[in-house]
C-alpha cells in the first residue's frame, strides 16, 4: 500500500504525544501494512518549528498552516493548535479533501463545532476528535462490563479532572485564559474528557447545571510582564448532570488544585455494583458487586493487562503495563484502519460537537443560575 502522510499543525506537548502515537501504530496494528509518517509540521515561530522538525526528523516545516494543509503530499491533517484555530483549519482541510484528526475541544462553541461536523460529512472525509482516554484498555473493559449489566442499572456517575498547572499567579496571560481563544478554561480543557467518558460509559445528557470560578483574576501580559490582563476563563468548574436514561452525575474540573498534576477519576455506581478508574493507576479497574457473598463483598482490583483484555494481545506479556500515551496510539490506529477500510470512526466530529454543546449548556447554567437543557444537533 501507499504510505499515508500526516501534516501536524502544532509543536507543543500534545503534538509530541501525537507524534509518539504515529510512530507506535505499526507495532500495535501490523495488519494495516502501511507506513504512517508525519512529513510536515506547522508552527507560528519559524525558529521553534524548524528546530522541532529537525529534532524529530520531519521532512519540512511551515509557518503558514494553509500552505501545509494544501500540500499535495499530505493526506491527513492533525490539528493540535489553540482551540480558536480548530474551526478554520478543519474547514480548509475538509475543502481540500483531507482526513482530519482534531484535538479537544472541537471548537470554542457548539455552533461552530456542529458546522465543522456538517462540512466534514459533506466533504466525505474521515474525521476524529481526540478523546484518548476512552481507548485505554481499562476504560474499554469498564464499558463492556456496564453494557453487559455487571453493575446493573446505572444510578450515579461522578468524575473529576484536577490539575495545578495554573496555580502560579505569575504565569502569563496565555491563550487558555482568553475566552475568544479558548472558549472556556478548566471546563473545556479538562472537564471535556470527563464529559466524553460520561457519554461513553453512561449515555447522553439531558440537562445540566454548574458553577465556575476564576480564582486568579489577573495575570502578567505576554508582551509586557510589568502589566496585568484580566483572566476570562474558569479556573474551576463544578457541574451536575441528568442523563437521558435517568441516571444523575457530577463533574468537577480544576487547573488550580494544588498537588494534582494530572488526576482523572471516574466512578460509576449501579443497582448491583460499582466501577472505579483512576488515571494515576490507569492499568487498574476497581470492581464491586453485590453478587459476592456478604462476608467477602469489597472492591476488587483488576489489573487490566492480560490477553483477554481489550487490545492487550497487541501489547506486552501478561502484567506488562502500558502508559497514557498508548491511548493515543490505539485511537489513532483505529482511525487509520477506518481510512484504509472505509469505516466510520468514533469518536468523531459529531461527538466533539455534542461535547461542546454540553460545555455551552454548563456555561449558560452558570451565567443564568438554573438547569439548562443540552442543545440537540
């Protein structure tokens, strides 16, 4: 088969994780029998993007993303840029007939996100939103157990994503703190993953309410650190959820939670048991069932690393753990399989747009102090 060439928009930490995934796919998906290669990268600052391309052996670099997208040698566009740029670059890529991988959140609001979905569908290109955590084997096992009724009827979902990268008030006013650039703060940056896992494991959301808070109201300007600019996006957000199937839930996100570096926690409670997963121990799934005799009822820890577990025939010997970035490799591998075999890929721009609709409903609920129905496509 001909190789599939990728154009990478962005060169930050997320872009490096994507690069890892592309180079790892052949190890986990040898049946694809094609060479997937990042051949071009875009960055706004020429010196930085040039150094990035040299460091990682990428053939060429661009400082104009339109030129990269229109590069005839590139078949797939990977959007790892600030949120505001997702919309424009995805539309250009769809018009060029390029398949698209886009980082979360899909856009800064649900209206532009749904337009991205419609344009990509009309163009007939494959499109993916990067919700890498749903591809981790422990989460896939949780999904299987829930669908098979292991914990009975779902009553509660609770999830949190806590970080502290923004706790230093001297950190400058970068794009994440500006509403027109990011859309929202911890809600769109962190809670978006929890929202996706809630939809994946429990189902669609009917209505939401929530409260956001900006704890550090001013930060130094990037252009002049002696001056301050106003922070416009939430440092912290808490939300309540009512699912369409009658379950209820809560979501918490923070970027100023001291000591939490990348803490993602999920718990699902049902009529016959519970499931717990924690990113800090991502190969483990905690299970509780009322079907056990009372004297031995307790949470059991399942080490999700044997060949009976999702994807582990593709990984290491039994009990060999994997890492967070392998979620990217699995999800990307499935995306390229969808390209080669002309299959639908999920999660795609539809899932990204629904996620944005939920975020917008939460923001509206905070502003108006009431429960808000989630907008429908």
